[in-house]
């Protein structure tokens, strides 16, 4: 195990001050017309009488379009739209289930109103339209599925699974620990609605992962670094810890040991490693990064964090537009042009 020596804390705060003083000017969003209103399928389900399922089923197919079909078949998983007899039976059983009723009640109490999220998402997607004016903003639908999916996205809709944003101390999440570990469910908080929704949309619709033949760690670090850089532009006021899904302690650890992390990646010859399991150790969800730090205090997803720093340094060193950055696929060239040395 490698234990890093703590750097002097005043350097950390100086870096934060320097970054805040060198932020780019805010884009002019005044001419962009957008008013996002989340459609509340969750509330429609909350008031649904089981005897009215056939009538509501037909209405919601028309009202919610593709989202409703995907919701019924793939999220709620009650049956096929064509086999209404089975669908209605399964749907009715779910509505009468005690756990379902308890979850429904908890969601209603936690999210009586989503207008603040309408405003947050409107601001974020105005930024998206500023940088990508050709994008068609989809509809937004809130729902609950029994913890199957958090933020489903396609070109027609963005779903917001409210049952996966109830708060880290929600009584429902401990029972799910076998499928959703605590280090994941701790982010199931209302404040994560904005970053997780924006990130899901960016990854699916703005900049999907390229089709690498045999990706190495560096290529995926830079790809994820671009995603985080896009988050910087789209939700500039959001805390970096929320963008990454870190705790404040993990964020401080990664920033404090950035130079040491980079040196470790080089020393261990990890940048060009193509082993999937090795790559996932540095990009995937985890409580910490194995072999780094003491007492499991290290931050996870350090490949994403360092990739982010590389991309930020690249954009600082090169007069590239956002579109030029995304078009640049050579991760080694980006690293070279970034002149990144751990800071």
C-alpha cells in the first residue's frame, strides 16, 4: 500500500483561490428561450385507482409517448403493451402492494413540489443549448420504479427516478445493499438530481463514449475528463464534489494528493494498461481506491479525477473550442499538449 505524505494545506486553498479567479466569463444565455417543466407521472400514479388502470393506460400512452412504453415494459416491468390482460393484472398487484404504497407515500412527502428542480434544469440546459444549439431538448418525466433505474435517457425523454433520490438516510436503501452498495446509495439525495440528470444526458446524447477497439486507461481517463469538463461548462456553479459524486472528504483528498496520484499512475505503468478489471479499479464505482492511502481514506474513481485535470490543463494551454476538444480523439496527444505534470 502506498501512503502519501500530506502537503501543506495552504497550497490547497491557494489553488482554490487561483481557480476561482481564472474562471471564464459567463456565457450570455439571455436570448435562449427554455422553460423546463418536469411532468409528474409519479403523482399521476399516486392518485391512480386500480379499477381505472385500463382507462389511464390508454390516456398515458398518448400523454407520455415513448416514455410510458419504456416505463411499463423495462422500468416497472409489468408486461408488454400488447398483452393488456397480463399487464393490467400485474399493474394492479403492484398498486396494492404494501411496500409500493409505503414508497409512494415517502416520495410524495419528500417531493411535494419540483419547481426548484425545474429552475435548476432550465439553467443547465440553457447552457447546453448555448454550446450545442442544434440539440433538441427532450421532455422531463419524474417517476418511480422500485429502484430499477435512476436517470433513463434517450432522444425523446429524460426520466428522473425519484425513488433513487430520497436522501442517503432513507429507510429503503439498507434493504437494497446487496444490489446497491452503501457507497452508491449515499448519493441518492435530492441535491444529486441536477448533476446526475445532466451527466446522464451528456453521456448519452451529447458525447457518448467512442467505440475504442481496445481502450487503455489513459483513453478512458481523457474521455471521462471531457465529460467532467462539459459538466463545468453546463453547471458551473455546482460543487466539484457533486459533479464527481465524491464526499467533501474524498474531494479534498484527491485535490491534496493530485501530484502523488499522477506519479503513482506513472510509476505503476498504468496509463496504457488495457486490462478491463484494472481499468475499472480506477474508473468504476468503489468506496476507495485499493493500494492507495491509509485506512481506506483514498478517493475512488481517481482515473476520472485525473482525466478531468488533464483536460482542464489542455484547454488552458490550447485555444480550443469545446467542439474541437470533443473532436480530438488522440488521448496521448491531449496529454502531451496539456503539459500536465500532476498539476
